[in-house]
C-alpha cells in the first residue's frame, strides 16, 4: 500500500509539532535573558522561572520560580530572593540573599553568606588556585566558603571548603581540605585529605571521616566519632593518593583525546566547530533554548521511534524504523560526548577576548575545551557542566544549520 508523499510528509510534520508543543510547554512559559551583564534590580519581580546567560549576573530582586544561570560571575545580592531552585554554573558564585528551595552550584569559587532553605549540592575548586585577572569587576576566591545557613543537607565536592555557618541537616563531602568551625545538625560523613575541627564546631549526630591520618577532635564536638583508615599501600589503587592520581590521569587522558580530535577537526573541517560556536556567541540564551527544546524532544525518542516502527512496519517494514531509532539515539549521544569541542571553542574565544591577546583558533579551542573537561570532572556536579555544554552545543548545531543553506567557505586554521 502506497500513500501519497505530500499528505504523509505533512502528517509527520504535524505529529512532531504536536509532540514538541506537548513536552515543552513548561519551558516556553519561562523568561529568558542574556547580555554581557544582567541585573535584576531590587524591587523587580520575575513571576516565572528565569534562564540567564551572561558574563556577569546580579540578582537583587525576586524570582518566583527557578533561576538557571550560566556566567563568569553570579551574585545573589542581600535583597535577592529565589523562591524555587537555584542552578548556577560560573567561575565565581556569591550568594548573600535567600534561596527558598535547593541550591545546585558549580564553580571555581562558591561563597554562601545568605540562606538556602533546603538542600545544597556544590562543586568547587580550591582557595589555593587563582584567576589571573578576576572576572569583570569581581575577583574570585577558589573553594567553598559557607558563613550563612543551609536548612537541609549539603553535598560537597571541592578542593577546599571552609564551613563556619549552619548546616541544618547532614553534611556529605569529598574534599581535599576542610575547615569546620560551624554547626551541623545531623551527621557528617566525609572523605578528606586534610581537615581541621575547632572547639566552636558542633555536630548533632556522628562524625565519620576517611583520611590519610587520624585527627585529634576536640571533646564534645560530635555525639560519636568514627575514623576509617585508608587501605594498605599494597591494595591496588586503594590509597587516597592513588585515587587522586587516578582522577588526574583520567582527566588528562580525556583532555588529550579531545585535543587530538579537536586538532584534526580544525585542520580538516574547521566549520564543523566554528559555525556552532558563532551561533552560540551571537545569542547564548536563544541557542540554549534551541538546545533545551531539542533535548526535551530527544527524551521521547524511544517513544517516537516505537511509533515510527509501527508506522513503517505497516507501510515500509520494521527495518527502517529500527535504523531511525539507532540513528537518533546515536546522534544525541555523539553530541553529548563532543559538546566540549563545540562549546569549548566559544568559551576559548571569550577567554581570549578577556586576556586581550592574539591566539590561534586551535589554542582557543584547547583552552576552552580543557576547561569544560576539568569542570565536568568535578565530583557531584560535573554532570551539570556537561548538561549545559550539551544544550549549548545542540542549540548551536541547530541554529548554525538553519542559519543558511549555503556551504560556507572553510576557515583557514594555523595550528
């Protein structure tokens, strides 16, 4: 049985349009913003979710929904209120205001002097690291610094953390260095290289820690203390040092692989990276929205593929539907895996502009791509970095493909 081609084509278009609208209505209801600098002034209110991508973001007003922000520097001012979740990815993140739900933050430096009413999930660097010139008008201090309050549990993966505030629930962490002088209402369960607990610290539950050496904990700090010694040195990969070196080795291996692949693409087909990066640079927020809507549709690929298999079984056979399913899933997986190359070139250009120098395209790709790889390897929240990278890469590919039907001239690249 053969159906007319034109009605079949429009039936497919109508079906995909309906699916897109059905699954993305929540995203379309949100407010999107993007600029070199974004500020929500004191007294201003956003009645829905707010998505922001900029160099610097300042929130002094109120966001009634979730705030999803990506920037070099993000600051929630003393009068700033986020009534939903705060998702933040930046080199520097400072929270002086209030988050009434969960906090999910990934950055080189994260400072909390305000209040998070529910749980906090934080990935941060180390206070021993420095940023050459700061970001914009702000300087960045590495590591996690909590002098405010977290109402629920806190999960931390960081090179260094200083906790002198109040944690209402449990404290879970994998840290290189920890200074604890604050209050934890529940248990503390950490893996740490070095740490210090002062007399002022108070832990309502049990302190359980795994460290290279047992520490002297002041009396009365915790209800109970449990120390877990590191495995013996003859255990393969069992020591803390082995774990650290294993992380470094895998990160370097991933970085080297991306560097080789990026060099080949820049030499042979540079526009594969240049055009999506240009689309991201022209409007990061719109590009991220394209990627978000496409990703939402991709979640339903298995369902869509099964429907297509049923249709193709009736008209063309099962094999075309199975091939389409494999192609769609493999394509989305490939974009996820290669996203640091697409977004890395754009990020490298931004860094090059900040440093005000003249750099080769491959060096810019290397700087930006390796930065995303390293941030993506941060415990607990590295997946958020890859998710943002994936959405921007997917949106950049879609926008660059739709921008023109002409074949662009290949960009000359000097390695």
